[in-house]
C-alpha cells in the first residue's frame, strides 16, 4: 500500500521496505527516513532508479542476463541480490503465480548452480537472494517446502551470501502453521543467513474499509439490485480477478438477497450477490472490509468518477481527513492542466 500515512505507522514495526519503482522508492525515503533499508525488486529497473539506492540498500536482479551484465559493474553499491524461482506453484490463479510455467520472474534453481559453476566469481558480488513464491496463502507449510528445496538444491549458493528475502504472499491470519514458518526460517539459518519476510498485506489489508451508500434500489427479473455511490473501479481487482469482496454484515443465507452494483456506466460494474438479515434501503451504508492492500494503488477514474476520500480513525472514534481528491488532480491526469487553471 503506497500511502504515506500507512508507511509512517508501519515504520516502527519493520526493518525496511521492498519497492518496485522509482516513485515507491522516493515515497519511502521522503515519508519514513532517509536511511531506511530498501530492497528494489522488479523485472527491470532503469539506471536512474538504481542510482537512488544507497550502499546499504539492495537491488534484486531478476535474470541470469542481468546478473552476468551487472554484477561486475555494480559491485556492492548498492548490494546485489538475485531472485530465485524454485518452480513450485502454490497460487491457484496463474496470474498471481510466480512459479507458473514459463515464468518471467526469477532464475530457475538448476540454472543458478550452472551459472555459479561456470562463473564462480559472481558469488563474491552477490549479497543475497529473493524467494517470493506465493500469494494469498495462510499455509506456511508451503514456505517450508520452498525453503527445504532451495536449501537442498542450492546449498553452496546459499552458503556464499548473507541474506535471503522469502517475500510476501502470506496473510498471517491463523496460528495453525506458524510452527512451519519457524521451521522454514531455521532451515535457511543453517546457511548463516539473515531472513527477511514481507508481511505488507498482512499489516494493512484489514486496516481499511470502503464505505459506500445505497443511492438507488431496483428490481430486475426478480433480483433486487442496490446501486452504490462507489464503483468496482475503486476496487479494480474485483473486476480483474472476478472475486466478491467481504461486506460487513453479510451472511451466507438470509431473507434479503441483493446484487451490489457500482454507479458507473459499465454493465459489469458489480461487486457480487450478498445476503443480509435485514432489508436494505436507499441511504444505508454498505461497508466493504479488508481493502487495505491494493486499493489505492489500482483505483482509477473511469467515467470521471472521483476517488473516495481517505480518513484515519482515531482510537477515540473520531475521523481525521487524510486525503481528499480534487477535480484539479483529475484534470491534470488527463492533460487538462491549462483548462483546469482557467
């Protein structure tokens, strides 16, 4: 979640941040502190972005070509890491699956051993590895399987570096498999590695809600539809990946079933079908839960519909406005700076 107030709150609980672009990198630097540890990971990062990293940061390369071409020239400023691909698939949807066939993400384990065998000096230039391999998982047995495979197949490579980042993709919603998390870390620490994990979504997902109001109520072919003053374009993954977001007060079976629909002109602007114990009327609130991770980074201005204002809830229940979006921002994004100023 690239939202400055959230980054500030999280900063006291983490050792650093993983970023994927120049803008994310700059936002972290300006929001948190100048000396915060940053790991830059992306299939491609332009030289101007890499130049923003300090010697204590890390640039994680994505391919064997990048390793061969950049290792000698970059040296240790910043540190160099390399993304590994163990070929294990844990995500049900291949669009989220780093281990999918023909993946663009990371270097296959057999190729790592071959590269280091042919170019042993490259080990001296690498400081660590990235092993991000999951999405939407609460099962650390998968991480243990991953750590065990990498430890077995790339033992010498792991022994030659200082750290490994096992990435994110874990929700931390249950304690049932936390013993497997500890076991996975123990496997990697046998190689004298510092182990990083990226719990970003686990931190922020449940920390945000999208609050909408019912603005119209219609019946079509026997189905009641509630039109809301928001849109799936404020939660784009609902449309992209066809899932129904969590709604406060919704139940599996109930007397009142509604299709929740957005207010844009898009026919498929639909959040899904939900049941409630009580009848819903125009003017009532519908609250979408667990929307703190990819909402603000993906929402857009389809139909020119403005973004929701962002509020922070204090411990005493008061609301503080953090961000209100304006027409001037919309106009500037669409090349209308001159006209907006008239």
